[in-house]
């Protein structure tokens, strides 16, 4: 995975969580739907952020995450 791809995934997940929480607070989105978006987007965004942090500037690579 390239560093820019991981950054794009992180930004998209963050925007989805922000829009879901704002929509639920404003009453435009049902709270269960907003919670579902948060549950799905947070782990993907956190992992993409970690991969962006660890990725090199060269060709695409996936760093060893360990167990």
C-alpha cells in the first residue's frame, strides 16, 4: 500500500465518522446508523493511519505489524 493511499483512506474514514456524528446530533441520521458507521470506520481509519505512519516514501510496501 502506498503512503498516499493510506492517507486517503484515513481522511475518508475520518470524514465519514464526522458526518455521521454531526448528522446524528442534528437529527438527520438515525443514531443506530451513525453508530454503525463509527464501528466500521474507526478500525479501518486507525489501521490506515498506522500504515501511513510506517510506510516509506519509496515504492508501495506493507510494514510488518507483529502479533
